[in-house]
C-alpha cells in the first residue's frame, strides 16, 4: 500500500506562553466592594471628629451614611429572606449594629457595619476569582476564524458561527478556532493551556486539535467536529458553572440546621438581655451584651465552611481536564472505596485498529489478513467475496454506529479507499452487535459468541475456530454475517494507555482494594490486558445489565463504587454506581450525560488525582468547621462569663468567617492539584 510521507516543520522558535490568558475581576467592579469601600471611607472620616470631641452634628451624619452604605444591601437581602419565612444571619448583623447604636454605641455599630461589609466584599471577590479561574479559559479561543468555502475562497467569520463540517484554515502562529480534526497539513501545536503538555505536539492529517491551542510554523486545514458551545473549553466552563449552583449534602445539612440554630440564637439573645434585667442590671449594659452575643453566636463561618473548598476543588479539577458536574459529586468522589473499570476506550486508548481480515468460505489459506501497516492482497473466496468486499460490507453496516470497534472497521475501509454502500434499517444491541440492510442483504456484525448461537453448520464451526484463534492472540474477534450466514471474521486490537498500570496501582492504594475489570470483551483478551495492568478480578463477556449487576453486588457488600467507562454499554453501570466517571474524548453522548464526572483529555492518571483532591477538599471542610466552632464557642463563653467588647467580638466573628473562606480557596492553587496528583 503506498505511503505518503509528510515532512514535519521544525518546532516554532517563538516563545511559548507559560500561562493561559487570565480574566480577573477587578475589585471595584463588584458592588459589594464599592459599598464596603464607601462605608470604610465614611467611617474613617467620622472617627477623628468623634475622638477629638467635635460636635455630634459633625460626625453623626457620617456615621449614618456609614450604616446606610455598608448595611442597606445585607439588610434588604435579609428582609427578602424574612418575607419568605427564612431567618438570614445578615439581617441579624444589621439588627445588632442598630441595637448598638440605640444604646449610644454608635461608633461600635458603625465598626460592625464596616467589618461586616468588608467581609462580604472579600467573600464576593473570592467567589468571582474562583469563576475567573475557569472562565479565563474562554479567552484562549480566538473570536474569529478563516473559513474555507467550497469554491476555494476564504472568509473571516466569528468562531461562534462555525458549524460542524466547516473547514477552517489555521495559519502559523494563530490560535485554533474550533475543536476538530486535521484534514491537510502538518505542524506543531502548543496544547499546554488545555492539556498541560509541556512541549508542542506534532499534528498531521487525522489528528484531533482543540479550540484555543496555538499553532506552530505549519499551516493546517481543520474540519470542525464540535460546535463552539460544545468545545472542550466551553464544556469546562458550562459544567463548572453548573456545578457551582449545586449544594453538597454537608452544605444542605448545615443550611437545614442553620435555620433552627438562628431561631435558637434569637431566643438565646432575648434571654441574655432579659435575665440580667430581671436581676436589676442596667438596660444599656444588658442590651449591649445581648447584641454582642448575637454577633459572635451567628453561624456565618459555619455556613461558609463547605462550599468554598468544594467549588475551589471543582474549578481546579476543571482546569486540569476533569469536569465534576456538581458539589455533590466532588464530595462523593472522596468517599469511594471500590473501583470498576471498563476495558475498551478506558484502560485502552479507545482507538482500536483492524489487524486481521479473514473471509471464511473458500479463502486462501495463506491469506493471514493484515500485515505491517496495510492490508494484504485480496484473497478471493469461492462465492466471489474478497477481503475488500468483506471489509466494505462490515464497514457499511457499522458506519452509523459510534462504538470504537465500529470506528476501527470504518477507518480501515476508508484507509483502503473503499466505497461504502448506504446502510438501511440500522439497529444496535449493546453487547451483541449491529444489524443493517446493505444492498438488499441483511448484514450483522458483532460478537461471535452472541451471533453464532443463532447459526450452526460447518461454516459456523470454522468461524468459531477462527474467532478463538484471534482471541487467543489477544485480539477482539468480530463476526460478519450476511443473511444469517457467517462470511468472515475481523480481528481488532487496541493499545493499552501508557498510564493504565500506574492508575490501577494508585486506585488500589487509595481505596484499599484492587479495581475490578468489567468488559463485554472475550475472557482471554480481557485476562491478557488485566495481567498487564495488575488486575486480578476480571469479569468478561458482560452485557450492560451484567455490568450493573456486578456493581450492585459490590454496593450491597457495603462498598461505594466508582465506575469508569466510555461506551453506551457502560451507561447503565455509570448510573447505578455511587459515582460514575466517563472518558471524554472517546465517550458516547449517553455515557457523558449519565456520568457524574468527565475526564476531558482521557488521562487516566487524573482519576486518582481527583479522588485525592476530593478527599483533601473534605478535610478542608472539617478544618473549617473546627475553626468556626472554636471561634464561636470561645467568643460566646467570653461574652457570657466576662465582658466581651463589641468591636473585639465583631473582629473575632468576621475574622473567623474570612479565615474559613480563604482556607477553602487554597484549593484553587496549582500546588493543590500537584499535591493531589502526588497522593493519587
């Protein structure tokens, strides 16, 4: 078979960008920051007037403006919550500030407003920066692209107008405008901002490229395979934003307790005010102590303990190609203690290739199918079916299928330049195969063990023998039937992912048990691959419902199972598992929709890394709850046993809230992922 050699261009000498363009929210772009700044300035102007003994008319209005600018927003939010019969802690802070002013502690109340507003601004900024770290990926994608028209002309169009099937020209030094596949040309593409690969990657005809990556010195013609809204970058942004709107079970529990706690706190505050009065205490002192109690007992830090670590972990994982769909999933990932892995497309590259082509009836015994990089010469059969004819029939029937084995057959036919007939009446049975009408004949392509159960005779026996021979050699056998008669067997082999063995070892160390292999492939091929990666529990020849049964068995045994798969036949198991994770590139649409998380770049090593990151996030939640509890307990005891100054109570309460928030945001750092990867 003729081979065309394409000379690769030299790597670009231009400096590579070390980091992705960053989209950072400016501090004063946030209304919370502007109101907090205004309140702070007014407070700092009023304070010297009061301390130097100026008349009340000089500093009173300034303090009033401080209360207004710093407190109107949380007060309004609290009143809206109260209208919905929910007690918001923000409203309690405002009530405490007004209570302090009512007993003559105007400066202390204003200080509470300033610190409270500043704390809210810091929280808003932290949330915005979390979103920035993910949305900044959008800056990678260019706004326009050069689209090639059918008549050869070029037009410059916005990238959002590119459609699947369009062809775009990417010149040297330009960023690629859409996810697609190279039709012509060769170059080195810098994918560091998307995949993290430290060196540019050689791209030539047939290779996949991603929107936002930087082309080197060669020109590429790229066929668009995904809409702009479905690109890797867009999916990362959309899924992380969607995840940020969810709440983990821990957070839901805290919010449920918060309402009861807040009501109890109000009752306790009234008691702190009323009991001393009953024993003859002064109204001013009792009210001030009660207001201080309300402030320090508020559960702001507890409420903030859960979501910042989980959302930061989601954003960090998203930057490294793991899309965790919700905070619930991020919390559950750290709970898994068992793993079930699919074989094809998961432990293997998911790009199987045709290695053997065996016509059955009257075939040349010296024809061993495929050798080297191309097919052997045609071996004519007694009924006139050639190896090309066998391949063309199988590829035509498999053409509508999205299964990796189907793609291998179709790619082999295209490589050979075969014309494929149109398949009609296509049906697919996961775990069995496909059936279609091709040129008026019913062609079935699928697992020999399933199809041969329906036929018999010498031809079927020979088909079974050929299939067994291929499977013994570690290949996957695919039977081709025409009108119910076996006409050939195809041999297909997949390559193990480079990081498969290391991932299995890491998952074993993390969960304390070795993963189990669940596959619809034949037992011999499955056992051979399992031995290479260190898996001893192999369950092969499974239908989709069998995989679900295997997962449910482990769940009934008390395990929380993570299932990792990619195909349509894995979707039921992904749904049944405690946590389902899908491979993003080769994954079927159904698997991607069903899974709780998606490995965008198909890097197996990120699976144990994200499990370790989830466990680290859960440990940060525990840390935050301890910090919040210690601060609240200490300040409450201080206020009840001794006299806690209001400014010090405010500082301790708001300080603990800020500490908890910033502690959770530590998981946004690159070092957090690096550590999780090392632990995984």
